[in-house]
C-alpha cells in the first residue's frame, strides 16, 4: 500500500488536506496522526473492521484496548461514556486538551473491538489542533494507540511512524515533533480513590491537586509476573525496547554516572544526562537533556531508546531521573525498556 504523507503544521490554510485525512478515517482507513504526546495510529473508533486493522498493522495483541480521542466538548464524553462522575468533568475542564486519559464506563455504542472486550473505555482530548480538526471533520471519535510497531519505542515524529508502519496504512499526517514526548497519563475513574494506571505527560502531582488521593497501580512499579493481569492490559508487555538489553540506574546523578562509567566501554550504549556526556569514553552516548529539565527528558526518551537500533551496541546503560513531576513517566519508560532491570545506586 502506498502511504500518503500529509504535511499539516497548522489547520489554517490546510482545510483540503484535513478533509482528505478525515475522509480516509470515515471510510475505515488507518491514518497516522500527531498528538502532543506521541503519534497515534488512528481509525474510526466506531467501526470494528477499521479498529481490527489497527491491531493488524501494529502487530498488537487483541486484548489490549485502545484510547478514543475526542474534542473537548462535553457532549462527546456523554456520548461514549455512562455514569460519568462529576470528577471526570472537572478533570476534563482542567486538563483537556492535554495528556490525560480517563478510564470510564463505556456506552455500548463503542465496539468491543475498541475496548478489547472491557466494559470501560479510555478517553482523551489531545492537545494538537490538526488532530482536533480531523476529529471534528470526521465527526467521530478516533481510536488510536501509539503508532509504533508493537513492542518498539513510541514514535515522536512522522518519520518514525513511516519507518514503523509506512506501506501498511493509507496516510500519515506530519504535524511536527511531539511537544510532550511521552504518552498520556492514564487515570481510572471507575474506582475510588482514582487509580493511576500509567504515568505520563500529565504529572501525578497536578492530578492530586484536583483529585486528592490517587492510588498507584502495581504495574507502574514492577514487572508483572506470568499470568498476572494488570488493569491497563498494555502494561504487561515488555515495551519500548531497543534490540540490546537495557539496565537502568537510579540514585543521585553523579553516583549513577560513576557506576555506569565503570561498566560502559567500547560496544556499550549510554543514555545519560547532558552534564555527564563526556564521562563514558568509547561508548555510544545519547543525552536525555539536563538533570533538571524533565520536559526535555520526556521529549527525548523514546528517540534515545530508538537511536541504538542502528548501532552494534551489545548493552545499554541508562541514568534514571528522580520520580518527581515528569520524572515518574520518563523513569517508567526507561524501566519498562529494561524489563525492570534496575540497579539502585546508594
Ligand atoms: O498519549 C497517548 O495516550 C497515546 C496517543 C496516541 O494518544 N496513545 C497511547 O495508546 O499511548 P496505547 O494504545 O499505546 O496505550 C494505551 C494504554 C494501553 O496500555 C491500554 O492497555 C490502556 O491504555 N487502556 C486503554 N483502554 C483501557 C481501559 N478501558 N482500561 C484500562 N486500560 C486501558
Ligand atoms: Mg503504546
């Protein structure tokens, strides 16, 4: 299949291409779409055959449900979810458009294929004007997992989407580089207190300021065991993994840099903070950005993991940020890439 590339940096002046991309969605085709978090692999969320094609193109297990993407307009929340608690409206008012996915009871017009057979649905309003314009023009919610091939790091540019699923889908909309860089935070609002299923682009502290207590799901902190079923089905898979094995080092940055420097040499890869770039002679070094700049670390973490795939490195060592703010999401992505192979440096 020839994949058509649309360059749509902003909606204004690109109305025809937006209509064209929306028409592809309406006709059941797959389109790569930009969001502020990562690129999505979009299809009509209400069309089971279109949704089935997403699983096929990604090589994704069919029990792993999809997030549906809607405009901020509250009537869409009411169309696809039932028994919506007041807190959900408050969160939508405060944080949408933005990197927050809410798990709510689904309306049965959302097909089983979309929710992986669950009676809940993940819903979010992405903060990207081009994708919001496509949703409005298509006049239906867009189901979209991250656009990477299943198991690979997520895509934060249209070029990476082309690399992973080019030739398998009808179109890719290039809306520029993703400004957040890690996927949305997933919060389950069907339980009390709300439960964090995946840390992401919306920091936990910001959500706590509105919700009060939030429980952290186990799957965030450790590897799921054989047969265990995490509440976000996707959290059980080894994710974001480059081809070489990854080990993550937690602790004070100058100490983790020293620990990695002892192990890393020719043939190793290192993901480190900018301040320590020169500390690993002989290794292939990729900077995550400065120790303090977690926004930059979030933007870079997936491309850093991807960057080793073209190289011969046999092992990758990574410095982990502390868990405050976006550090929780960046650290979680690194640890998942490492299959939770973590060295705690005292
Ligand atoms: O930022 C994002 O969320 C991106 C962009 C494209 O919006 N999307 C994304 O989708 O990361 P995906 O499919 O790669 O990850 C969605 C996660 C999976 O782990 C899935 O298991 C979980 O959300 N999920 C979806 N629906 C759920 C539900 N009803 N209950 C629990 N977990 C759910
Ligand atoms: Mg994903």
